[in-house]
């Protein structure tokens, strides 16, 4: 399949992806400018730290506690 055929077949999908990326980029830019992104990062960091410390207190080793903290904050998922 040549480039022109590919583009003609998948033009709508390509445009959807481009539009989604533009929206994401604009959202991140706005969240960075208004401080929302900083607040989300601070909140996630607090959650990770709290879960990490609790896991250490419950007898998990450092590596295990670190993974637990990251999971609780949403940085690691099983998916």
C-alpha cells in the first residue's frame, strides 16, 4: 500500500488522533499555567510518601514499600 492510499483510507482516524493530541497539549499547558498540575503532583507525592511510610511500618522492605507507595499514588498499575 502506498502513502496516498494509506492516507485516504485512514484520514479520519489520523485527524481524530491529531485533534486528541492538540486537546491534551492545550489542557496540560493550561493546568501548568494555573497551578493545577503542581497541586496534582504535590497530592500524588504526599499519597506515595504516606503509603510508603505505612508499608515500612507494617514490615515491608524498602523496595516493596516503594512499589506500594507508587501504586497507591497511581504511578504503577497492573494493566
